[in-house]
C-alpha cells in the first residue's frame, strides 16, 4: 500500500457544523472514495431529461423505420423446399461464414464457446492492462516474440481450414502491423504514441472485433447460392 | 402556469403519491430521486462529465429503450398470435391484412429487435475501448456478456415465430450448428426442438423461450446490471486531468 493517497484526511470545510468525520478506507478499491472532487449535477432534471430525449429520439427513428420499411414475410415454411442459400440472421452470418472454413464442431461450438469464455475472463486477467513504454533494449525481443506468434497463427489459419482462412490472416497482419508500430515506432507523433500506449487486451479485442466484422460483412453481402462468392453490386444481396 | 403546477403539486392527493413538492429546489430534486421506486436506480447527483453524450453515446440506455419498445409491441403481438402450425403463419397474414396497424406493429417489433442487437454489440465495444470493464467493474462486464447472449438468443428465437420460409431455414442453420457440439449436441438439439426436425413442438418451445424464459432472464440481469453501475461508483470516467480540475475550482 505505498501508492499515493487519492483522498484527503483531515477536518472538512464544515468542521464547525459536523466536527466528527471518520473515514474508513478498506484495502480493496472503492471507486466512490477514489473519486476526485469534480463538478456534479442533480439527476433531476439533468440526467432524467437526457434519458427522456434519448428515448424519444430512438422511438421516433424506429417508428419512422417501421412506417417506411416492411418486415419480410415469405411463403409458409416448407421443409421440403430448401432455399439456396439458406442464411441465418445477420448476427450469426459471421459464424456461418466460418462454417465455410472449419467443420461445425469448431466454427459452431468451439470458437464461439472460446469467445464467450474469453469475454468473461478478460477483466480478470490483470497482465498488461496499462502498458508502460518498452525500454529500447527490449524492443527487439518484443518484436521477435510478436512476429513468431503471428507467423504461427497465420500458418495455423492457412493450413487447418478446408481452405486458407483469409479473414483471419488479413486481420492478424493488420493488428500485427499496428502492434509493431507501437513497439518500434520512435517518432513523437500522436498516432505512434497512441499505438504505443495500447495494452495487449486492446489488441486482442480489436482483432476479434475486426475479424467478426469482416466475416459478417462477407456472410451478408458476398455469399450467394451454394455459399459461392458473389459481388453485391453485380448479383444483388442474397438472404 | 407555474403557479398552477405549484398548486397542483401541493394537493393532498399529489402528496400522497409523491411525498415532496415541485422539483424546483435541490432538496425536492433529491427527494424526487430517492423517494421514487423507478428513479432510485440513479444516484441523487451525478458527475457532470458522466452524462455527456460523447462519452458513452448513451448506447446502454438506448439498448434498454429498444427493449422497452420490444416489450410493449411484443405483448400487443401476443394478442394476435397462436404458436402452432399452420395458425402461426395465418396470424402473420392476419396482421398484414386484417388487424388495424398490424403491419406497423410487426415492423416496429422487428426493427427494434435488430436495432437492439446492434446497439448492445456497440455498447460492449465502447465499454471495452473506454476501459470501463476493468476492476472494480469486472463483474458488471460479466453480467453484460450474459445480457448480450440473452439479447441474441431472444432475437434468434423470435426469428422462427412467423413460420415462413425465411424463419424456418434461418433457424435450421442455427440448430444444425448446435447439433455439432460434442457429446451433448444431439441431446441439446432434441431439447431445443422437442423433436429431430423443426416442427410444431419446436415452434412452441421457441415461443415459450421467446416470450417467458429469455425476457425473464434479461429483465433480471438488466436490473442487476443497472444497480451495479451505481454500486460500483457510477459509470467509468478516466481520472480528470489535475490542471483542468484546479482551473474549474478557481473559476
């Protein structure tokens, strides 16, 4: 407990009215105690009014949408006639696109399961939450470790799927480039110093978000009959 | 006008409901929050920086707003819907051609559902990139992950209910994925569908999940989620820059 105190100990401004003020601070973090003295506003009306406006705006947007665009309704369900392609709802199309590369046990169960586990444990892994800039001597070592890991992952993505998993490989390389600039960049520019300050958790989450977006966009716009690759501006969007 | 409002808020009937006067003093504004069942999820005062739109985009609140719209439109739709084959599809046609504003009702429910999934995902991304998932808010993040799962499952179970070709085959794709799970896969599919293919039993199960079980899970989780925001010291804000704070103090 050698950290600097984030609270003040002593008599308050109103010591004459309330002379006894005892503060008990436990070892664990208490955000209410950590909070600095900063401008406050009353919840009524300031926060309540903003909530009301936000609710009205989203209601109006959705009502306008409901008045102009109709929900799809096709003919009655017919188990004997499979549409081609049969697509899941849009938020599952990333997973369905993944089915193209890996068998269902990996793309439908293992990877989504791992994802949920990763999301749950991410705040409990306390490595490298705030990244101190690397000392010059350790930069080379960090770069070697980074690219050894990335090369392994790229090779795994290239050879394990039924075909090279380009949505994984491309995003791995993009994230790797960002991390490398953060590790090796020496210019004092804003972009480089921002990249330098990102934690490992940031890069992993960014990779996941980027990959999920790429897979979903491909699944929605670029897949046609038989899950073949199509161009939406040439063949239209299949759903 | 102001006098009229003041007079009305002074009546015995008004005071029996709200035990404070018109919210024009800080004392009454405080009482408005902590004597109100619905408002007590909030603190009486909040930090000024916390309510700025650009900090959060109000994404969590907008997700909750979508959920409220979905509850209202969903309950209204339940009056017109029978979860059986082929009545379910015929009720869709009735909504389209017979029920007053039936098309509007179904449209609003559908677009709100898509909006809610998108807003919840955006809320999660912003929460992560702001660093708000870190201790002491780590458990609220975990609750949030399960709320996101509930949202996606709600949308997915609702997808089958119209019983048209789109619904049937979209859900087929999903349940085939669940079947691939090792050991429990086949049993899981049987439990979910009440059979080996999607039929009337599956429709009924999805209906109960969609209208009872998952909304219950979501409401319960949402209450804890919002309550925890307050208990964990309000929404996450980066520590204020020391120089800026002193400037404001002097001002």
